[in-house]
C-alpha cells in the first residue's frame, strides 16, 4: 500500500511543520491545527482551521530561533524556542519559550509572560499536563552546550561525557500555568535532560530522559519522577541504545524503542513502576531510524524501521514509510500496515516526519519536505487488513 498523503498546511513557499511529537499539534476536536512556519522570515506559531482553511499567526517573533537541544546553532537566550512549543489540546492554549521568557498564547494571539527560566541554563522540549495546570521546562547547565556561544551545528564534543566529567546538572522546572509560579525546581545531577512528559493521569508524575548517554545508554535513558523519588525504568542491557520514551494515552505504561548491542532494533513497553517490561525485536534488516507514537491500546504509528525490497536512497539512515502497527504485547507480536512513503529527506531535525495520530485515531499527520519545502501532511488510517503486510 502506498496512499498519496494530503498536504494540509497552507503556504507552499514556506517551511512548515508539526510540533515535536510528544505534544499533539491538533486540538481535541481534530479540526484545528497548531504548527510552526517560517513564512514571516522567522519561525512563528500558527493556527489553522482544517475545515475552512483559515489561518492565523499567533506569535510575532522576529529574532530567529533559540539555542537549545537539537537547535544547537540557534541564538543564545533569544528567539523562539522551536523545541519548546507544547499545546493543551482541550483548551487550545499554547506554551513556548521566547528567549528566556516562558510564555503562553491563546488562539486569538493574546500572549502572556508566565515566568523566566534561570540564567546560565539551556533548554529543550517542554510539556504541559493533561489537565492544563502545569508546564514542565527542563534545563541544563549552559556549560554542557558551550554556554553563550552560537555553534555552527551539532557540537563536536560528547555533551554527556562533559556533563559526567564536570558534574553538571539538569533541572525539572514545574510551573503553575495560571499564575506562572514555579511549583518545583527538581535537580537531576550528572544528567542532560531533554525530553519530559507528564503522566496523562497524574500531573505529579513526569517521565524524563538522560540524553545521548555516552556509557550505559540503555539503562540510563529512561527515568520517572513522582514528585518525591526518581525511578530508573530500564535496568538491563548496558550496551543497548534506547530513545523516545513516551506515555500511552491511558497512562498505563511508557513506550520506547532502540537497538540492542548486536544491532537488532526493538520497541518496548514498561509500567510506571518499572514492572512488566516487554521488548519485541524487529526483523533483522529493519534498522532505519524512526519514531513511534500511540493512538490507543496496541495501536502505533512509525516513520521508520519498516522496509520493502528495493527501498534505498534517498531516505538513507532514516525510514521511508509511514506505517501503522497493531501490537499484541502479551503475544509479543507486531502486525505492520505500511500506508505511504513519507518522502522526507531527513536532512534536519525539522524534516523528521514525527507522525502522530489525531485524537480519533482515524488519521495520521506527519511532516515532510517531499515537495522541496517542509509541509504538514495527513493520511487516513484504513481499516485493518485481513492479512498483515509483515510481522516483527
């Protein structure tokens, strides 16, 4: 199956993309889209009505983009944090960083400054709680990313090794979204934290990571903080590589993926207390990098790993296909249903497809530069095939 996806973002002259996939880019009615666009010359946040095509610019950034995790070549302490945008889908309230300011903006473009994160800190991906009451902003000692220097691209040094050697720290900053008050400033010593996500069930519980661990990358990656204690969620496979932990929609477990020491890829699932960990190895030849997000119990979408005979360039190391996965965790079985070739070049973080389900889980949205400029695309989720395309 290779269905032609539909372009849904509006300006063919601009680069436009979904938010990072730990935040939905769709409001709860699945009819309104929040996305990033550089149509003004700088990245800004836009709203689009999917029924009428009406669009509205929500922010007025003119200062480029903020230096942070992934965007190492950004401007230190100035510009829009492209990695920082997260949406509370029921209310449509959008949270983001502008320089050192933590801001919110509503669907009419009315902005408010909530707080400022500390000086001499660098930021990463943020997250708003399911009830909309809290925002988590992770920061790391600026020394980890060479402080106030604007880098030409990805650093040429091992960031995590520097963090370990110099005993640098990260912090989980939790803010009240109504008042801007900082509720918690939890230190995470000897760690570079870049991904955070509140439990869908409890705003006191946050899953977070240690980024790019230079040693023991399979067991240092995934952590949970319940407001009192820190719990490591994966404790085996010191030479494994693990990434992209994120909650299931119902909050019952955390999903993740990676590769084992021998090179075979896998996807995994673990309970918040660290129990009932299940990992399913993928076919041996499926090694192209990708991401996984969930649309409900046992339903995943991915932009990587799946391959068909003859798949080659231009995808290179990144995956070619947007695929639906039906996962039976008890039986340790995956039925793959390829939908379409994403057409992404994977040449930058912004061009990663990062597919997500809408809230009804009957459509998938992803980013691609298949037509030259980045744009947001949608593809309907077909009914499950009687015979799966492949099994992992």
